[in-house]
C-alpha cells in the first residue's frame, strides 16, 4: 500500500522552512528536506520515498512504508553541544505549542530549575501519561541532559496526583537528590507554563514574561524524550506521540499512539490503525480545550498532540446565545464555529477579565484563578442571551455556572460535545 505524506514547511508559527530537495528526488527517512528561515526549525522526511510535489506550504512524498525503523542519523561534530544537536534535530515543544526547543536552551539558568511537564491537563489526552508509565527512563535522561547543559541545580517532574501508575514509574528511575516529583491537582490549565512556574517556583509571572524570568525552563516530557533520542541515537524529530480518540463503528476509542510519522494524514492514520472514518465526522486537532477544527486530509505536524473524531452536532439550539471567551480555552473563531453548528443566534461576545494580549497573543493574567465573571454574564443577560457558550478554565467555569444558574441562563462549555461523545464528565461545578 502506498501513502502520500505531506510534510508541512511551517512546523512552527514562524516563517516557512526552505526546501532543499527537488521533485523526483528520492529521500531517506531522517533526511533533511527543508532548512529554517530565521528562527524556524529543520524539517526532515519521516519516510523513505520519492518527492512528488513541493508547494509553498509542504513537501509531498510518496512512500510504500510508513513503519520503517531505520533512519538517516544527524551529522554531529565533536565540537557541537546540546543546543546544536537539538536545533539540527528540529525538536519543538511537543505539548502542542511547537516553539523551537533550541531557542529555550539559549540561556543558561545556573542554579535554576528545569520543569518536566507531565501534567497533560487537557481532558481525554493520555499519551504523555502512558509514556511516563511505560518508558520513564528516556524522559529522565532527557531531563538530565538539559539540566547539565543549562547548569540547573534542580529538576522537577510535574504529574497530576491522580496518575498513580505514572508517579510510581517515575519514582523508580529517579536516582539524584536534586530531582523530585511535584504532584499537581486535576484542574485545567494546571499544566500551563506560567501556572507551573507559580506552583513550583512560587513566582506568578506577568503575561508577557517567560519562565526564564524566574530562572527556570519548562519542557514537555515528550520533548525531553526526543532530546534524549537526538543525543543518544542522533535521531531527528520525524515522528511524534499523540492521542487518537473518537467514536468508530459505534465504539468509543481513546488510545495513545507512539511514533506517528509526521506528515501522515488523519485519514491514513485512522486507516492504518483499523478505524474507518465517515464523511460526516468532525475532526479536532488537539485537545478539547485548545484543539482546532481540521479535516481527514490534514497532515500530522510536530504540534499535533491529538486527533479527536466525533459525529456532527445533531441537536440544534434555537436560542439567543452569548459568548464568553477565555485565554485558557478555545479561540473566538472556534466558538463562532460552534454557534453556527448549533444553529443558535449570537447576541454578544464578552472576554474574561483575565484575558490580555501579550506579544500579540491572548494570555491569562493568572492561569486557573478566576477574577470573577458576574459583570460579563450580566452584560450578556442584558443583551437578551438565553444561554452562554464559554471556553473558560475549571475555576472560571465554576464561577460562571453559579452566576448563570441564578440568572436563569443555560451554560454550554465548548468542550461539551467532545466530552459527552466520549463519555467523559462535563465541566460544570468541580472541586478545585
């Protein structure tokens, strides 16, 4: 069976990488196919095959094998250090942000802290947890490499309290006094960078600041494992772990997938795993909170941490609806898509009091801590809203639900359809 693998030239939010291969050229798995422009990332072929087309956005490669294990190793000289290896490997943040990891390693944090983020705070996602349970050694070695290079004096592995098996697995590999586990509550967005820095280092950073300002760095656990692979095996980032979830043939599936080739389409991924897609299925790329709408032809990128497949929203809401946007959840565009799918009539849009813009991006002033939403809910009520569509964090959701109930407003969280489809509890009043 042959597959067309479409490798995006924009694996990070910066500028597209520049192709260094030509149409008709045969390439090997692991071979560099594009080099970064400015602060971008190197792009490598995830398969052995033939380049069939090159566009402004991607390189298409035809292959008859997407399960090869052999790869072309990185060429690293003795003079090159960890940051050079990570840059050449094209490693990015694997938690979904996709920020080039070598840029995070540019500044030493002598005496500081490296935080291994294993919180996986998005509901449904399980691949980070499963990796910690089954292969904690690789994550741990990656953490040690980073600590040594950055001259950090402490390492902290953050895991949710409820993930007992992962905690036990990590505990067994820790053999240094300066590395410890930090248990985190099961709330959203407990795994957000600034939330972790506040919890672990006791510093609430302004929205415009990064963890470096607190003399620490936060790296996803898979990112650390990919660093270890690059150091030990000279392996570039050509595949990633992700969670595949959905309803297939009337069966609910939530599964951690490992080493999925970058560039493989959603449709081909599901086909290889034995799951058939319907033409009516809705595809969410990412978790229920931060995921964005895609389709079956979308390729897996370095940022794709989940593929969630659900049937379309069938129940139409013939009501006036108000939107409350939160920096911790879906973007306004995603909420407007849901309003349209529900057949509701939009009367107004409000933004959480904690939502600010820093460096051109929406940020929360204090992630996971509600500033109070009565004013926002009241404004939407005065616009004759009959229900609210919200994208708020756990804490803010509790507040909104309590206020809305008193005002006679129905509350819909933007994660409801996904969570309900897969049999997960809806976000309403939750202990925090």
